[in-house]
């Protein structure tokens, strides 16, 4: 017996500077977004708009994201994490970003979940220590 399945599309946006594709399945048609290229050799920021037919228009902002080394401490311990980060611009608040805003699992390359007791995705478990720009 033959089985027919409808095509499944995964929306993506292409960096207008280097051509690297990024997944945008979390975005909605009609939305406008700011994103950055995940290609470490590019690192350029761009704005994009998703049209109702899922076509995408993008334009560089002129901002280049600098790779950084970020040191974090698990609160109330001597456990340090040193991760690769990105400086979006000079007024980026790394302390707020790493201590409160970002999901801890997003800081781990192959992480699946982070728990603190029964709390899933415990924002605020890291204490921001420092950021160094990498050349």
C-alpha cells in the first residue's frame, strides 16, 4: 500500500553577507526580526521580514558581532563555565543577559535540559564574571 505525505517545509533565512542559512521556524509570516549570522567568519547582523507567502527579505544592519570569551560561575559554588560568546554592540548588558535573560541550556552546545531541583530551565543560576573580546 502506498502512503502519501504532504511536503514539510522548514523556513530558513540566508545571511545576506555570506549566504549561511539559519532556521527561522519560530518566526511568523508578517513578522520583522533582527538576527545575526552564526558563521564565525562572518558574524554580521541583519534584519529580515517574512512575507505572507513565506518569502524572506533581508538586509545587513552594518553591525559585526565580535566573538568573545565569557566566564560564568554557578551561583554559590566554585564551578566556573567559560563559553564562547558574542558582543552585539558596546552597550550590550552581558550581566543581565547571562544572569537573567538567556536559558541556561542554550549556553551548552549539546545540552538538552538544565534543572535546579524540580525547576526546569532555571534562569538566574549563573553569576556573570567577565567578557573578553577575542581577536
